[in-house]
């Protein structure tokens, strides 16, 4: 029978500090031939043991040795018992997740515990790839997605405190652009491991980057990403689809570098076209591509186009564009405009381009009329067109005079 007693000096509940002289006493009472044997166990803490004790007590067993008659020997039973205790203390659903992913062998250094915050359509969509590749996935959302999560082998937590206490390697923000700041402020980040990696997947990049830098402690790593696809465009596979990323702040320790690379490699393994660029560059390009695409799609929706018996290929593409862009919420479109400093410039250019196109079109009509049509025949023109041409004539005369 073993009786174990732990005594740590210089520990505080909110800020655990362990001096180099701290020791761990373990009294092993072995009933053997009527004698009791006392074993003294000492821990040799590394310079950062106070951090690891605060966030991951299980990890400290690595440096555990014992002394008996001034000789160092190992105690297999202690490690075995703690291992069993560690397993039995975890939620059963989390144990089931690990068992369900065991058919996808990953080394312990490559296997990630990813906590998805915001388990809506995109969060569920991206979780499938994580699970398929053998990673452990946790999730939290305002809406209760417990049943959906269970069907995907994802462990769902209704309370953000509970998911943070699982000490995930990565916090993946899959929220809307508008709610990002509120969600980050609501997370009990003091319960996370101090070097946790924070990742976002928003369609704008400078905004979340700045929020992360302002809200998160220096010890946390930051990776800004944008998978340039979603549940519709990536429903079959992700091959060739662009995945943008910016390693905003990553610690120099090898384990932290490996962790961020392991996460990025998830998308590379799925066949994505990997694009590393700064958040600033992304927003500039995105305003001229993604934002204008969504704008044209929503303009088409306002026009109310319908399919016809004589649809051309180009018209079919326009209908598909309208369908794809309007399938996303207006909040997303609003976020693309509100939180990208380049979007207003794109709208102004679009407006100017339309005016320029109209002037060019009407000018061509006017030119033809002046050369080939008699003054009286202009009355036969449709009234709206005639008015526009008269307006254009007045503008040209004014320009000539100025």
C-alpha cells in the first residue's frame, strides 16, 4: 500500500512562484518485513517551472527523480498512477474524441488540440478537416451545437471557462467580423496556457491583427489567416484554393514554431495554395477582389435577374456570382466594408467607373447622331436616351467654354 503526500513551498493561488530550493516530499510507506521506508523526492525546476506549474501541472513529472541512500532511482509506480489519474480526470467525451481519431496516427508533437470559438457554418466546415487529419477539436459557441458537435466527434463546451480550462494549443476564432472584439474580451484567457496560439479566419486582416495585439498578453502567439473559400466553394475539396497567412507574433522556442507550422500544414495537406503575406497587403488585394465581387453580386440581386430559355454562359456565371455572394450574410458584406480601410476607395472607383462608362456610351450615340441623323429624326429616339444625350451636349458645351 502506498501513501503519497505532496508539499510544495512558496506557492500562491494566483501567482505561483517556485524557488530553486523548492522540493517535493513523497512519503512511500512500504510494509516490508515490519519496516517502513521513507523515500525523499526532489524536483529540479527549470527556469520557467513557475509558468508550467500554473498551467500544466502534469508536465512537471518529466524532471522528477528520487533519492534513497544518496542514490537516484526512478519510481515507475508514481508516473503510472499519475498517468491513470490524468486520464480519469478528463471528460469522457474528450477521451472518446482521442480514441476516435487514433486511426489517423500523428506523433504527439504534431497532434494539436484546437479550440474553435464560434461553431457556426464555417466553424463546423473547417473542423471536419481537423478531425480527418487526427487532431483533437473542442468548440464553444453562443448557440448550443452539442448534437452537431457530437456527430463530428467534436467536444462542445457551453461555458467559455470550461473550454479554456482544457488548455488547448490553439484558440481558433471563427466569429463574425463585427463580434470579434466582444468575443475576445469575454474569454477567460487567464485560464489558458501562457503561450497559447491565437488564430483568426476573418475576411479582413488588419482589424483582427490590431485587436489581438491590443487585447492579448505578450506571451501569446498570433497567427492571422484567411481561407479564401467556404462551405460552398470548398464543399468538394480544397485543392488549389488559396489560404493566406501572416505569422504576426510567434515565439522563438522550437515547440512554438513547430506548433504554428503544424497548423498551417493542415491546409497544405488539403491541397490549398499557400500564400504568405502581410495583413496590410491582404486588405489591399481583398478590397479590389473580394469586396468588389460581393458588391457586384449584391448589385445583381437588386436588379433581380432571372434565368431565361436563352441564357449565355456569361449570364449563367453572373447568376452563380449573385447566388454565391448573397448566400453569405449581409453582416459579412458590411464587415468587408467597415473594417477594411481600402473598401471606400473601391466603392468610389466603382461609382466613377459607372459614370465614365455611361458618358462613353452616350457620347458614342451622340457622335453617330451628329454625323448620320438629321435633327428631326432625333425625336424618334426613346425619351430617356434623348434626355441623356441632351444633358451630355450641354456638359460638352460647358467644358468647351471653360
